[in-house]
């Protein structure tokens, strides 16, 4: 039956303007970290100052694009992402343990449908997109493909405090007029119970349920300007309420009397958990230079109360983060690279590029309010020096030396990384 159905679909006439697009991007990263990987290295830094180095081989992202143009302005696009080569588990019969059946976790990783949307184009200035879409807040989310940054891994600052890549289900309006491109969207809101100290609101866009909880909604917008040749300047932002956006709705927020009867009062009804994020970024690509920069600042209302609620949740095995969330978070960075091959006629004629680059960034995922405890290790500076060799336009071979610098009571964290990345369409 399935074969017959597929055959019938294959025989359907294609619209005159129909077009299938297949593409993707991916990264391979090899790193040696010259610092301790012990989980207590920040609470007792002297104890772990002389720990041995450790290495990591990884495939951070491998993505497959599939898009289709149905004609008459209707298009579809999807993006399937395998992070760290995906997940693996299996049922196994353990012969050395009395023949018991066990479920084994073979490997870590994630598989996600990062994008799936259907779009109607009315004109260049106005398009409507509905489905699972990228939330383009910040430079990294708007331009997350690996040829859009020099470092082997995605830039740390935005990638630490914001969801990355930030994708959510909703409706988007976008278009371009003259030198301006705009996008405005409504998506499912963030979940305050997923916020934490190390990553601020990063995990709030996820959901451990089979659906994305949307008791609250988020609003995001972005505007880019291209008036200066070779330069793009963008501003973006997000606003939404994150409290009462978990499943079940208002878990442990309702009051009951001693007889177990519902009193109808929601204990935290006035706690809104407003999230507001503002970002500005730019890209310059001219005269053999590429320069990129960003700044992001965010606010979480009722951060101290939310932190207390999360810490005291008594639900067994609840999929919530117990660490506190800061009232604010900050990330800014700049990178610049120069194409050395542009000065070599022989290499220039082959259209190869060799960028020597430097990057500096600062970020803090936990800026507390006056009543919250300080955790100073969350403030980090990082610099990276390296190169990107692009033998062809769609491929980059990357290498870098980087150093993460913390406040004086902690140990700095240097590393060396090499990587290979590609990005493009196959047809």
C-alpha cells in the first residue's frame, strides 16, 4: 500500500515552476583543551590548576536542507540538524549479567527539525511564513552557518546566553524594500523553568514534551540595512513572558487546603518573568577584509523569585533547571580577518582565499540583582587567533589558538582547535 501511494505521488504532474533544492552545512572539529574538565574547577580552582589537558573530537552540526517551490508563490523549506552526530540507543541482551535485557545509551547528541515552514510570497516586500522558523535575534542566530564566522566553533558569547540556533514554531512576516530588510514574528514563549546560571535563557526555547508549550507568546523582530556597499548593519530584539509557560500549566503554583480541595488561588500568578533582549550587529565584507561585530543585552523580570521557585520545586524528576537565573546577561564581540591570498596573483587567480583572523569577546551569563548571590566565574573574556583557508567557495579549513580568561581567582582556559566546514546547495 505504501509503495503504491508513493508511486501515485511520483506520477503527479509537477508545476511548471516547481523546483527542488537540496543543500546543507556541516563542521568537523578537533580540539585540545589545556585546562581541567572537572565539574568543580570553578568552586575550588587551586585544586585543579595543574590537571592534565584533555581532547575532544566532535561534529558540532551536520545539517540537511530540503526546499521545494510549488509555484504561484508557495514554497516549503526544511532543515534537519544532527548535533554531535545525533543520538544512539539500543536494547541489548547482556549475556554476562544473567541474560538480562537492558536499554543502553550508545552515544550522546541531538537530532532536531530546526526548520520546517511553508511560505506565501506576495511580493518582494511582503512574505508570510508559518511553521518552525529561525528566530533571528543576534548575529549568530541570523547567520549561523559555519562560513559566517572564523572560529572553529560558533562564537561563544551569543551561543552561551541565547538559544543557538534559536528556532521555534510561529508565524513570520518579512520582506525587503530598497536597502532595508525586515522580519517580525510571533512564536511560542520561552520557559522560565529552563533558565539557568551558566546559559541564561538559552534552554528556554526547548521543550521536553512532544509539543512546544505556548501558554505565553514571544515577539521578535529584526531590521537590516545595506545602504553602504559591502556593509550590513542590523538591530534585533525579543519580548515575551516566560513564567507559567511550563507543562503541566502552573505546576506547584496552585493552592490546596488540608483536605486536598482546590482553593482556586495561583500562588505565583503575579510573577510574569518578562524577557526582553536587544541586539545590534554588523558585517563588513570589502577590500579583502571581513569584519563582524555584535552586542547583546538581556533582562529577565522577577529573576530572584523565579530562581527561588525553581530551587524549591519538589516534583520528582521534573525536567527543570534548579540553578538560579540572573536578572541580566551581556555578550559582545568583534572579529576581523584579512585575505592574504588577495596579494598573491597566482593564488588570487585560483579564487582561493586565506583569511588570517583575530577575535575578541566578552560575555556574562549571570548578572544578578541585588538580592541574588554572586557567581563571578560566569564573566569571561576570550580571544582567538587563527586562519581560514578556503580552497573553494563552499569549504573552509580552520585553525585557531584561543584563550578563555576568567577573573583572577580562577584558572584561564587555553585551547587549540582545527576544523573543516562546508556550506552550500548540491543542485
